[in-house]
C-alpha cells in the first residue's frame, strides 16, 4: 500500500491524469503522507480507523479513476523512489480541520453554557 500512496502522489502531479482524479489523488496523498492524522492514534479504536479504512478506500477509488497504463507507470516510478515523501499541505489541512473543530466546540460551549 505504501507504494500505491507514492504512486498516487506522483499521479496528482501528472498533467495526463483527468482533473477529477488529480483532485482526489492530491487529497488522498496529502492525507496519507501527512505526519498528522485526522484522528490521533492514541484514541482507542478510532485512532487507527483512518489507517485501516479511510486511506485504503481513498487509494482504491483514486486508482480506479486513473487510466490503467498511467497507473502502472506511476507504480513503476514509485518503486524506483525509495524515500517516503511528506506532505506539508496535508499537515496544514489536518491542522486546519482540528482548529475548525476546536473553534466550533468553543462556539457551541459558549452558546450552550453562557446563555
């Protein structure tokens, strides 16, 4: 699966991939390569849910949207690359989701407790 994540990351940067597949590939790769998880791993059961369900489902959908010949080319390129890239954009997106969730929680608590 690690090789497919890198292949999807490569596909997100290739102009031959359809725009909708590029958009999904970019989102999936950014999330999978992000050093920050949407649900932290220390939360029992839910912490590993993204690693077990969300990422593989996103990769599977992305691979189905990319033409077969191109995907084989991206997989071959991913096999040639040894290091695992990281995504600063993915990390920023996850931090943004957490900040939005905290702001929404604070707004709700303020509205609920301080009427």
